[in-house]
C-alpha cells in the first residue's frame, strides 16, 4: 500500500505515514501479526485485571523491542 493510501485511510500526516511504512517494511507479515497479538493480549490482561497497567505496558515494550526472528 502506498503512503498516500495509508495516510487517507488512517488520517495520518504524510511525514509520519512514511516513517511508519519505512519502519515496518523489513518486517514479515507473521512478525507484525505476532506484535499485534501481543498488544491485544496486553490490553486484555490490563482490562481484565490480570496485570497492572504499568507492568503490562512495560512487558509489552520489552517484548516489542526484542529482535524479530
């Protein structure tokens, strides 16, 4: 998808859209899906009370910053 299409769809400024697309370009689809799943699981854990928000977000950031295999 080109930056203009993403920008229109998300309502994102072109500059940030390009930065975002450049950042995710080297990632494979499976890696992106895995990161979205981590975000979903963290959100669910926080909202269900299984973890405190600060701890959950810290763990999410640590997991997202790990090198992608």
